[in-house]
C-alpha cells in the first residue's frame, strides 16, 4: 500500500514549515520532537508588531560541490513566503525551484502550500500547489487536526489528529491514511504520551496497525529527570523479533552546565558502543559548536561531525524578524541554543580520528537592518516604490524627501551595488544596470532611515 504522511515539522525555515537550510536536533526521536514542538506551538503567538531592528531576508547554503540552495524570505501581514532556488553548475546561475507559503489568521497558522516556481516574484498566487496542509484548532487554540487534501481528487489524503490531557499537554496523536481498496481514511499509527505527577513526559509508546498481526506497540521511550526538572536519561526499547516483548535499543545520558545549558550527551547502543556529543558556547551565551566523537574507537571516522556557529553578539534573536514558525521554543529545537544571537553562518564538518575535518555544508544568513525608532518621522508606509518588480526604472515617492537624501541598493550577499542622491519628493532611479533578482534598499535622511526590498525582473 502506497502512502505519504506530511508531518508536523517546525525547523527555518525551512526552518520550520519554511525551507530548512540545515537540520539540527539533539539526536532525538521523531515522536519526541513532535511532542516538544506541538506543546510549544500551542503556546506560541505569531505577532508581526514588535520592536525589530533586523529581519532575515535570505540564506545561501553551499555544499562540497559548490553553491546548492538559496532561500529568500518575504513577509506580509497574513502570509510568510519562502522561495527556493538551486545552483546550476552547467549554466553557473541560480534556477528557480519552489516556494512555500504560510497563511495566518490573527496569531494562528491556518494553511501551508508548497508550489513550483518559475522565478517571478509578482506571481506567487498559489494557483496550483503541489502540497497543501490545513490546520484546525480547538476552543483553546490548540492544534486539533492537520489535514492534507488530495488536490487532484478533491478528498482528504491523510489526517493527523491531536488530543490533550487535563493539564493541556499532548496525550495522543493519530495518523489516518487514505486506503484505496476501502475508499476511506484508516487509522494506522498512534502515539501515546504519558506523564508523571509533575506533568513531565515519562514515556512514549508508538503503536502501528499491521495487516498481519493487528495493533502492536512498536517501540517505547522512557524518560527520567534531575531535581530541577531537566531531562537526565532517555532509554529506548524496540519490539523484539518475535513481537511479544521489548528489548533494549539505546540509552542517552544528559549533562548540563551550571547555567542550565546542555553540556554533554552520552549515547550507548545495545552493543555498549559509546558516542559523546559535546556542546561549547561563546562567552555571550550562544552555541559555538558541537562535536560528536566515538569514545570506543577514537580512530573511527564514519558518522563523526563537528558543527560551528558564528553570530553577531550585539544583536539578540528577539530583535530579529524571522518567518513566524521558525522557532518552536523547544529544548529539542537546537535553534534555542545556536540562535540566541543573530546567526551569521553555520558550518558542518565530517571527519575524525587521523583524518582532517572536511566541510560538508556552509549556510550564510543575510539580514536587512530596520529602523523602528524612526517610524514616526520617516514612515515606511508613506514611502512608495514602484513598479515592483521593475525592468529599468524605479519611481520613489515620499513627501519628506529633501536634498541630501541617500538611496542605497544591496544585493543578496550584502554588497553595495547602487547609490543615488535623491533631490525631490518624486524621484526616478535607473536600475537597468542591475541583473534580475531580489535587492534591498535603504533610504537615509538626517540620521534616519527606512529599508525595504524590490525585484528586478525582465
């Protein structure tokens, strides 16, 4: 039986319902991440109005083979949009690939679509989405269902349902799949989340419905905590080959620094092989790097990694406008550690033993500086820049433009590509020298500024 489950996933962008540039987790199971992120998601409120100083505009990921993916983020009151382009080695240029749209109603995510993209920024109308998800909530604004419609056959393809205990914590998830031979949705997977007296997660049981044996528990994860309520031990068991009992699979011990940040994870499998994941931090608090080593055989190479993170320590993450589902707030969302400050780049290496570390993936993050303190005197709402997209000329209107007003244009990697002085309230700017793509502008006047973006499309 062929089936697809489009699950509940929150990492930027990517990445969260946004495109993911790199996927960092604390090596936890999918069902545990689902639990953490669902509870965090139900508590999170998405509000555009905040005293942001910067916004994330784009990311570029490079692999061993060169440039691979570029993501551009577009913000609107009711939509967050992320476009994805891929690097074509033969033509040596970025080619449009797809775009992802998140729809919001007040502070709730209500719909997501994933669409093919021809590269036009003025045609993101979602007329023929490849995938769509609809989000349904209960009276407490907790996620109740995620429905994935079959857009070709006008029916539901699968549904994920959520139920909660009296404390409001996630208690069960149920996965229903469309089965063609019965022409209906059939429950095939269930996850049960059990809690202790302190309402801390104590066990996860994962059940599946097999056609030959019926319902059975596939695996179990048991948790214990230290005196401060931090996760101390995670023990996994999986169904035995004869399917009548559980057998030990994996054990993880968690260790913390005095400030409560994660310091070390020790991981042992059923063969007693020991791996360690070590966490190091910058003096300003954000994660500097994490490294996985094989303590049993230091010369073992496969699977060892080393990740490094570079920040602007003067800008904290609460001052940055991100796509609204970027952070889950969960302990198991590693962004909680490595993006306490503005993340400028992340690097992922593979290697160990006698071999040097080899860079596998580099992701660079690009931001626009905003000027929220200057809104009263130089309001971006009263600045009109058109046509957008533009082919050759931009018309800029603002009734407060005077002599010595500076108009600057930057490309996606932050390079200054155009500077003009504006002399009137209605000014025409020649952008014919710019190649097709997204650009960021800044208008500066008497120590104040306003920023935005425009597209050159011919």
